[in-house]
């Protein structure tokens, strides 16, 4: 797994990898500064809305908190629609990056943060 390789290479110790449904993550409410949904294949539809609800539940409501979402570039929904859905779930779009994954797959990475009250 790329993430584990990168964490090992840079000696990152304060990270936990959880492989589970992105719609039912076994963590406490308002407990995460960073939530990463990696290559879920979701960027639209009912499952995407469930992912956004779960992220909204997990993220600590701080300016430094982030939701990072990666998806195969070919499966990503229109950015205008993604921005609107993020906003509807209390998340502010920050940026979109395109890159190649360790296996060569073209990936779109969307970064957002919670709106603060």
C-alpha cells in the first residue's frame, strides 16, 4: 500500500490506517484533524452523500482540519458539483490536484476544510 510505504519512508509514527467503509468509520465524533478517503470510486450519488455526512461527523471543527479525497481521475464528478456538495455538508473547497499513484493510475485529489461557525 502506497500510504504505508510513504509513512515508513518518512518515519511518520502518528498515523493510523483504517480499511473500512467510508460511510461507517469506527471513530468518535469530532475526533479527526485529517480524514482521507482514498480511491473509493465515489464522487457523486447517494454513497458520496453518505461519505460527506461521515466526514462532517468526524472532523474537528478547526481551520487546520482537512478532508482529503482521492479518486481515479476518470471517475471524478464535475468539480462544480463536488464544490456544491462539499458546501452543503459544511466543507469549504480548497484545491484540486491531479497526479499519478504509485501504480501509475491517474488520480484526482480534492482538499477541503470545515466551515467554522
